[in-house]
């Protein structure tokens, strides 16, 4: 099996996320039923529960879907788990992101059955899970003072993605003697900007992934667990097993959640029936398979309402697919449609003329104000909600032979439900200093915070040194507060070998990194393509994540006041 199975009792086991292949392996080992405790969309490589359920049905197994947010175990969650565990055929296997939620729910259910906490604690401990807080053996503290022996760090970072690792490296690049920890359960780290090129047959899937352990900076503690919740009043983060971790200063960079369930029928057909998305690691190769094999028919590309990460990615998939069909001599046989929930092709008007030329070249038809709401993969049909001129909503139906879907997106559940979130669920920061508006010892960066910038890796590259500087300024270790200008970059891959390099900041202000004679971002450029294909990946792995701040200098952004 690809996933380690941990045997809890004779008829119950737990594990981290399983794959479809794991389901058949579990069936061969005699497992009769599954319990999924992980909500869909927590990670970019996560198979949806519908995919696991399909494999389970094929293997003759039952499945119960009981998703819970990390660290939030309500009485109803425990009751539902107990009822499912009692009714499902045995042996039963439960899984979540790391297995912690599953064994915690099982243990809490066993408590209701009369089992002793110390016995359950010992069972979980032998399998590598510390449930002392969850089982009440070590009561969760409520006072401001942290209990003796509790984990505590000068700087705690939530998230080991591009933003989290970069800001840790930027901190250490300025001051080596810092007590820093990063919380993230993911064993692997992805270069997500590369997935567009995987979906076009240019990059290999393996080129976009490394182990998280190989990227955590030396000297930084890695807490390999999921966050359950925030308690900013007491400078405390709670892990999914209810353990508290205390901090003096907190940096929140957990990334974004892909809401696959936001489109009816999508999770049931994703990865099959011509339905794909470059927004998931395992599906980008399927995009290329569909593009490569399509010789005639209708190809549909979708874009949901903002905000989303890499707002240009939906149309990048269109351009590169159309370019392949043109080079293959079949473009005239393919009807290309782009359904965009927005009202413009791109949010910064200076780049639209060049993009429109490619839309015309490929003969693509654009429908603005159309939001994907439903897919029937078996019958190759999709429905879009459109606002009419009188303000009413109407459904528009279309057929497809392939459809590339960009899912609706939101902040992670544990952020949306916390005191750190604004009304829309994003980490509420000052857009200049990236300091939290309500809690002075908290900063946010990356896709989960609410500054009005493009959610791109390039934005995180700019934000990381600024947050590092401002955290250290708050600690009186550097002088001056750095300000973020909203910089983001979107290399729009309009054809294989050419890119329209969009670079801009707050309010759509153009912020080019290169002189026009070298790269004119408003025109397709071969040099920009070389930058995207050859230069940016090693810059990401070997510079950005290592604290080598390529083309970023917070010293140039400093202002005389904190703006916090």
C-alpha cells in the first residue's frame, strides 16, 4: 500500500489520506467499510471522496462520509461517528489528512462506550498520536498563562507552502538566532505554477513536487500536524488533536481551499468523462491526455468568480490547448468556448488587447457573466448561471467533449471560522504592512489573506521579505516598517514559446520588473517564456524558498510609520 495503515483494534484501523489504489488493497486485506473524516478540498493533491467511494463500490465496500474540521469535534460529530462505526460492516478503516481526526473521533466515541481515557491514550500513543488534550488527560488550558512544558515559539508560522517556507527563510536570512516553528501536515510541497505546463505536455508532473522535509529551513521546527483553530486572545494555536502551541508572534499562510463541491456534480465526474482541472496535481496529466486526443468537438474552459489563485490559469489552459490543436492541424475542427464569471478577460486593461488577439487567433467564443453551477459528466453537459439585464438569473446549458474547470475558492475552514477572519472569511490584514488589523502580533501573507492583490506565487515572493522585516521590526531587531505595494505577476502562456507577462500592483498599477526593450509585458514575448519555463522554477526552489530574495528588497518599501 502507498499509505501506512495503523491498526487500532482488531476491527478498526486508521491512516492518512488514501488513494483509489489503496481502496482495492484494503479490500484485499479484508476491510469491509470506510469512513472518510476529511472534507474535500483541503489540499491540491487530495482525491475527492466521490472518487474513493466509486473505488469502494467496485471493491464491494461501504463508505460513510463524515467530514470534520481539524480540532472541532462536536457532540454531533462523535455521535455520528459512533453510529457509523456501529452500523458499518467490520473491519472498518477510517482516514483523514493524517489519521488524527479519525483516531480522535474513534477514541471519543469509545469514551462514550465506557472505555477508560488512559487505555485509549496508550493505544493512540503506540501508533504515534498524542490525544492527551482531546481525551481530557491534559485539560486544554483556558488561562492566558501557558502550562509548564507546553510548546512555545518566538515565531509560529501556519503553512509550509510557498509563503510559509519563504517567510521562514527570509526571517533566518536576517537574524539566525530565532526560535521558529512551522505547522503543516503535508509530506510534499508543490510548485503549483508548473501545473499549467504539465497540462500542456511541457513539464513532467514529477518536476513540480519535492518533499516538505527537504525544504524546511535548517533550525526551524516542523510540527507535522493540521491546525484545528486559533486563539489569538491567548497567543495560542490548537492542533487537530487539541494540543495547544503557544507563540509570541504568529504568521498565517495556510493557502487557499478549492471548493470542488461548489459546482453540482463536479466531484462525481472530475477526472473522468472529459472533465479535468490543472488546479489539481493528479489531474494536470489528464488535461494533457484530453488535449492530445481531441481531434474534433467542443472544448469548454471555465473561470469562477474572484478571488482565485492565479487568475490567469483558466485562460492559460485555453491558450496552450488551442495552440496544440493549431500546431496539430485540427483547430478548425474544434469549437472552443470560455465561460467567465467575470465581466472582463483580464483585470488589468493594458494586457487585454494582446490577449484578445489570441482569442481571435484561436476562434474562441467568450461568454462573460457565466458561472458554472452544474456538470453532468455522463451526458457531457454543463450549466452556467447568467444574470439577465433585468437582474434575474437564468441557466445556460452547453455540451462538451472536454471541459477544463477552475473551481470556486475560499479560505481554509479553520481560518474562516476563526477570530482572524474578515466577513468574507479571509485573514484580515492591513494591505500595506500585512499586519492583522485586530491582533498586533499576527501577520498574514499568501493566498489566505484579504489584501486586494493577485493571489500568485510571485505575490508571495514579494510579501515574504516584507512580513519578515515587519515581524523583526516588531521585535526591535531591525529598523523601519516595510510596505507591500500589491505586486503580483501572471505569466499568460498565450502559445507554446510566448508569454504576455502581466505584472501589476494595487489598483492595477503596472509594475514591470524589466525595461520594455527587454520584455514588454503588454506584448507576447519569447524571453518571457524562457523566464517561465527555464528560470522561474529554479528561482522558486533554490532562491525564493531559501530566503534569497530575487528582485525583492523591502528596504526600498520602508515608511516612517508602522501602518499596523
